[in-house]
C-alpha cells in the first residue's frame, strides 16, 4: 500500500468550488465517480459528524460492510465531534487534497471520508477480519499458479478480480435478467483498455434479453453469443479468477452471475481454448510444447476414427505390408462394417463418460476403469469389434481429455460422427471434404462480431507469437489488434 510520502513528486489537484452549479461535496463525489469509470460497485454512506454531512465512500466488492462498520462507522457514531484522524486512529490513515490520490486509494481497497465544506479527504485502510476459503476448480487444475476458483457469491467473485487489478479504470456494471428470477449479473472491463464497441454491443444484447427465467450462465451464454446453432463455443467459459484477469488486462470483457461460479469471457478466438493460465507461469518453450500437444490431440480426436474407417474400407495401400496381415486377421470374423464398428465403440465410450460424470467419485473411478477393461475385452472376444478399433478409440478418448476446454472437447467429439460417415462413403476424399466444411464454418464464425480464427483470418503475424506457440513474455506484451479500441489503434499506427 503506497503511503502519502511516496506521492510527493506528484502535484496535488485540489477540487475547485463552483457553487453556481452544485455544492462542493457533490463536486467531489462526481469527480470520484467519474475517475473510477462510473463503476457500479462504488458505495456512498452519509453520517452526521461535527454537525455536518460526512460521506463514507468505498468499493463494496473490496471492503466488506461489517468490517467498514466495525472500524470506521461505529467509532464515528460513538464520537460525533472532533477530528476524524484522531477518532479512527491507527497508522493506516492519511489525508490528501488530491482527488487522483483519493481515487487510487479507493481502487486499492481503502475507504474515503469526505467532509462537507472541507477540501481535505481522509483515506482509511479497513482491516479484513475474515475471508472465505476457496477451492480450485476440478476441471481447470494447474501445477504451478493460483489455486483459487470462483464461488457462488457475486460480490466475492468481483473482489477476487479487484485484488488482482488495482486500476481505478476497472469498471463494474450490474444488470438484472429474467422477469421472474431477476438474476443479478456483472459486466467487468477496464474502461481505457476495452473496445467501446464491444462493451456497447454486450450491453445491448443483455438489455434485449426477453426471458421469464434465467438462472444459469449457460442460459445467458445463448443470448449473448453470435451463433447459437454452431457446435463451437464462442465465449470462453472459466472458473479461474486469474484467467479472467489475464483476459481483462488484454482488453476483453467478462460476465459474472450471482450463484454461479462460472465466468464468460469475450471476444475470444478459436486458439484461446488451447491456452491455460499455467502457460504464462512456465517457460515459453514448455508452454509452446504443451500447446502443440493440445492441437495435435484435437486433430487426433476429430480425425483418428475416420482415418481408421477410410483405411479399412478404401485405402489399404497406405498401411505398411507388415501391419496389413495383423489388421486383416482381427477383421476376419467381424459381422459389422467399419462404420458400425466405430460407432458402437464411440457410443460406448460416451456412455462410460456420462456415467462417470453422474456417479459419485469413488464409483465413477471404478466405472471408468472396470467398464473400459471389461467391455473392451468382451467386445473383442465376441468379435463385435477388432483389437485395432479398441486401440483407436482408446487413443481418441485420451486425446479428448488433453483439450483444456470441455466445451470444445464436446463439440469435436460430436463432429467426429459425421466425419466417420463421410469416411465410410468416400474414404480419404470424404475426410478432406468434411474438414473443408468445418474450416469454412470456422472462418465465417465470429465471437461478438470479431473473427473466430484470428490471428490466422485475418492474418496478423505479430499476434501469432501467442497463439499456436508462446514466445517469451517480453515479446508478447502488446494487446491483440482485433480487440483494441480506436485510440489504441491510432497509437499503434503512429508508433509504426
């Protein structure tokens, strides 16, 4: 926490009285509100002190009401006359006439006291008595990095973000959605980094929601995204505050909902789903290697069963001669064509996966291991599927688990079925046609009107430094061009 002595190099900016328009206290409140980007988690409270109005200002997502009452409000109520700095006491209290210092103090989590007819503003550090325990999200674990996850309390979730970002430009806008549920949501962004057009578009989409009941973030996502019928997710879904903070600092926008630990981040690109918060906490070579592994796993999940069908049905010539006889022996007694064989195993895999999710953890682990071994061994001995097919499905399943985003992993498993049909009809040519259709769809897809395949479409060579691979941090310290606001683009063009 910066003390007032560390700010001597900065010339104070006292507020000037202007009784022709509004009283002096209102002027200070307006200046502070504007300085904090008109964030809606800024709270004002009135007290009478020294027979005058005393305004208590704080950001309620950082300073808890019970702590504020205990260390600030109650001492002033018990001693309504005197000097504020003497009544509250403590070493973490400062006086200033500079409204920039006051605004910075509020953003850092301090409380501000404004006295009527006085230019002096008092900053008080409110001690935090207690904080609730947080649990790391089960589906987004990391080895190195923060192990904190969002909870169900909206104010607490916002406070996690404010603990990471102390900028006075961090802005919170609250909305109520659902005519019956009146669910509270929060739009979070940094006002001088986020693109004004993106913020305006999100606000318009939220205001245009006409629904009786919205209780879940997934329901809200369908109202906000561009293409509800696309199998690909267009908003980043995460329960990690550090990941949300990283995207906000790049100029993106986040949505939080009451009683939901999930946050939506946008606009994003296709490659955002292959990135994790841990990528920026390890060496660039290691992070790049992991990203390439994830992309390879993505293609394996999508294409491997289809490639197996194409090879068995049409293109034996691509298999080495030494392997052909082994595969031929395993296919000799099978009553089904390769498509049915693959469909049976993929469908069985999905059943095991769903059963493992719905059952309690101890039973789910048993179902996953025993179910896979027993069923796999039984179907091979019964000559329903080949040994090679079991290996293909096992590799496909493991590859799908490598993809960090569950939404993207699910979408690609769904797309694998039509690709298998194309492979059974036309062989490798059918696979190429299917991949071309998927690529065309991705090229036309947008996330809040921003290209989904950026920085490949449109091509931005500089942004590729943090896409498929990650270069060292000091080489990727600039925000993506597609989400910059107008003033940032002008500064970039001037520097070039």
